[in-house]
């Protein structure tokens, strides 16, 4: 996986379990990349991202804030049931499907590499599709 940020189709699916997760994380660390993956667990999809696998990469404060805002908004809009925001780790739990998880994972990965515009747009789109505003209201 040399292309940064990872496009949606290259986001590792670690649904096979902990070994798959560890392998994907180790591959990202060996390449010096931020680890990102999707996982189907108990019938719902999740996104996990860990910047600690890329110690030479520093995330700009504005990008970290955009990621945290997106995760918070996606939970408020009920796109995800719960989320994680740092330090160094970001995640979304209980997403509707694989395509949504892949799209969010790719957008989050782009944000951590300096381009949060896609994540902001996708967050607004997913909230609107559920009839909710960024504040989580209808």
C-alpha cells in the first residue's frame, strides 16, 4: 500500500479477526503510514485509524480538529452509534454498510494527511441522508 492517502478500495478489511487487524497495522507501521481499516463485527461495520503507526507523520492541529468534529457530528447524526477521537486514534462504530465504512475510512485517511474537505462533505451528506443536521436534529 504505497498510495497515500489510501483510496476506499485499498482500505484493509480486517473482519477476519485480530490477526488480520494486527497484520494490517503492522504493514502500515512498516511503511510508515497511518493505519486505517474497516471491520464487520456483530452485523455492523466499523472504521479504525491509528496515527501512532506513522511516528514521522505529524497531523496538523486543524486536521485533527476536523477529524474530531466529523466523528462527533457523525455520532450526533446517528450515522455511527459511537466514535473515538484521539489522541492518535479515531474510530466509528456501527455504520450501516461496507461502502459507507470504506468511504468514511478513505475520507478520514485523507484528512489525517492534510485534506479534510472530503470528510467534511461526506459528513454533511450522510447526516442529510438521515434527515439530520450537523447538530443531530431533524
